[in-house]
C-alpha cells in the first residue's frame, strides 16, 4: 500500500510538472501571438497616421504657408497673416474626413504658427512636448502618445484639456531645411482608445497600452465595471486587492507600486518584450499572467493579460483527478489487503508469544539471547523470558541453553533467579521464563553511584554466598560470577535483595555427565573476573573459581573499579596471570578493613590452594563483618527511595 501510494504520488507529481510545463509553453505562445497581433495593429494605425501627416507636410500649399509663417519674427504677425487662413482651408477637408480635432504648425522656437482653432495661434508648446518634437526637427515623422493639452501647451489656451494623440511631420523649406512641425491631433477617447479593446465575454483576456508613468492610454474592457466600483482613473499600478471584489486601496493612485508587468516593461535595461508566467496582481488587483512589448519611438507599452485562474485551470483539475485515482487505488488495495493484514496480525501475535507468555518489550540482550518483559497469558504474572537467538542455535548452544534452564530450575535458594518455564516455540525458538526482577545489576549500581559502603557490600555478598552455597553443595560451579550477573533488587517488600543470574556457564564437577562446552566458555567468560586456572584451561574449574570471582566482585564494589584494568583483554589476562592482586585500600573498607582486606586478598590468590576452601569459609568472615557493621533494611529502603528514579528501572506493569 505504501509502495502504491508513493508510485501514484510520484506519477501525479511528474504529470503535474509535465502538464504545467506544457501549459506554460502554450500560454507563452498564446500571449505572444495575441500581443503580436494587437501591437502590429496599433503600430499600423500609428504608421498610417504618421504617413498622412507626412504627405500633408510635403504638399506645396503647406510648405509655402509654413515657410511664410516661420519667417515672421513676431507670433502675432504670423497669426494675422492671410497664409494661416489658406492653410486652415487646405487642411479642413482632411480634418473632417479623418476625425482630427486639431492641427498645429509649430516653429522651431516652440511657437504655434497656425492652428485649426485661431485662439491657439501664438501660444507656446511645453518643454516636454518640444522634446517629443526633437526628432521632427531632425527630419523624422513621429507619433506622440496621448497627451492632455495641459501637458502639451506651456499656457493653456481656448482648447479644453482633452486627451489627444499627435502625428507630427517635418515641414521643409525650399532648401530642404526643417522649418516647422505639422501635427494632427485626434481625440484619444475615440479611435485610439478602442484600438486594443476586446469584447469577448468568454475569456478574461485584456489588452491595453500604457505610458512611461504607467497611465492607461487605451480603454480597459473592464472600464464600465471599474467605474461602477468607483475606481476612477486607471493606471498599471497594483491596488493591493481586487477592485471588482470590493477592495479599496488606502494609497492614492500615484503612490501605488507599478504592477510586475509594468515594472518589467519600463525597466530601461530590459528587452523590448517579455512574458510573465508567474501570477501577479494587475491594475484591477486580479491575479493574472501577461506579456508586454514596447513600441518603438512612441514611448508606449502594449500589454496582454489573462487571469491566472483561467490560464492554469487545467492544473487545478489535475490534482483532484489524481487525488480521486489515489483514493480509489488505496480503497482497492485496502480491501485486497484486509485479509492479509489480519493474517499478519496473527503472525505478529504469535511472534510475540512464546509458550504461555506474551512478550511485551525487550529489556536486555546478551551474546546469544534476548530478554523480554512478558506476562503469563492466564495468570497475568510478569516474567522475564530469555529467547535464544535463532541464528546462533547450534546443537552445542542449544545444549548449553537447556542445561542452564534445567540446572538453574533445580536451585531454590531465594537469592538465585527462579525459573518458571522452559520450551521451544512452533518456529523452533528456544526460551525459558524466569521471575521478573525490579532492580539493577551491581555493575550498573556502581557505575552510576560509585563505590558502595563496606556494610552494604557485606550485605550483598552474604546473599550471593547463599546462592553459591546451594550450587556448590550440589557439585555445580557457576563460572560466570561478575557484577553484571549480580542483580540488586527490591522484592517482596525488602530492598537490596540479591539475585544471582545467568547460569549459562554452569558446570557439574561431581557425578556423571560432567561434559564441558569449552568452546563457549572461552568466548563468554569475562577475564576481569576469571580465576587464573580458568584462563589457562577453561575446563579446569571448581568451587574456588567462583570464590576468586566473588573476591573480584567484592573489590569492584568496594573500590569502584576492577582489580585488574588494561586496554585490551590480552593485557588483562597477562596481569591476572602474572601480577599480584592489588591490596584493598583501607579507606574502602573503613572499620571492616581488618576483615575484608585479608579475605579479598585470599580470594584473589593466584594459587587456588591459597584461597578459602569453600564458600562457607567466605561467608563466615562476612558474617563476622556484618556483626561489626551491619546494613539494615531501613537504610536500604531509604537509599532506594532517594535513588530509585535515577536507576531508571522500568515498571513491570506500565499502568
């Protein structure tokens, strides 16, 4: 199911990317084509108006009148000259036919030498307009973008502040010099404003032109709706929200930022045209994509835009389609896998069950087995279940595992771990169940809290001796006594209760069937706590090997570190075999130094003949030490109350 989910998701993402890429290419081509058509149409109209002005400027009556009027030094004389009347008579039929509302003959000094409205004659044009006429006086015909008369004239005359476009052509004297500029003005609110208008209601496409300040020069197809919404004057500036949806910007028009398209088009370093495929807000505040082109010599930009929701509509349905497909796939696979999941749950339940015990969580791991907290299926009693690792289950390992369970189950001393059950699962995993201990190993205890008080060490060692006494009385040797196998527990309302665990290396030294598995004794023995004779020959072990190990454990508990330390096992073995054991520091044993120091020294003797002969001899010394300085249950309970949280002992029942 996860694989199917990933595959469908990846296919969906790939398809989305491919469709988006293709759609962007289609939109780029569509916008560019529409822009080309609209810009070309506008350019042709501009060129036609400029050509008409150029033809009129080359006619003999216009040239003669222009030369005569330009010769007057006084503007008033030029306006009274009868040549001006003849010029108006010549131009009047053309103006009526082409719908021009004005014509001007402007001299090189900026004076209006002749005008369709006589009251404008003699006025001067603005410096800004003279800059636009500069190419005309250099001999070129130009088209001037829509301007208000207040922008064109230095002093407003009789004509109202209409928005006019101007086609200006040079008028030449007989010698070819440019003496004036003949211009025809047309109301921009008529033909020019409608040149780029789109009337189709089936698309959100919009075409418009704007000037260098961002002001719209053509009629917006949404002009009526925007006017009804109170938008007022329009410019290619971002209002900050959708005006048609009721948004009202707080800033005045001139303080709003240019739209992304206008900013890109008016950037002097940008190319002559471009396409913006990432959605941006346009002059209406609507998310759109668009294309733009600057028109040469006219200082105008033509823009084409389409709402992003329309442009990328296929992308919105594609994720929905894949979501439906994904849902169907998941439903189908869920239905098909329901029985399989039920079977898997059964197998998992079986995998977590050994015999009558339900495994809950792993609480330990050894070289050949894992230990789990478990619960008896019927009694609900917590237990620790030791499960042999399947990949290590050779005949010899299984034999040793069985022997550990069988022999340990025969021991009944309260300080020996109690075995509840033993067997194998249906899939061949060997296990045995033992009592669950709420406690920590002596190794962990010393590792966390350092050396222990001598009285407490004596208290713990006496219990360990009790466990070993029962084993030795039966003719068995533990052979793996070490701090990690001495558990310090809270059990039965008592504290600092010792449980000796891990009888995996146990050996019978009396009676029949005393075969040893030396291969694994070499591997699993711990050199720090192994008697010298065992290091020389793992099979050579008797009760005095456990006594040596108990002495090494006593030293570790009292001092806080092993008697022999080295960087490698090889060096440890060398020191154990060849160096005398260190003496117990007097401060470690305190008032019990006279008893414990000789006892530990004798237990660690290289020659086993020099060690105590039996565990009873060791226990006798510990009993005398306990009489001198005892560790009481009250002291143990107080210590556990103060430190149990730091020991991080997991509860047998989380509830």
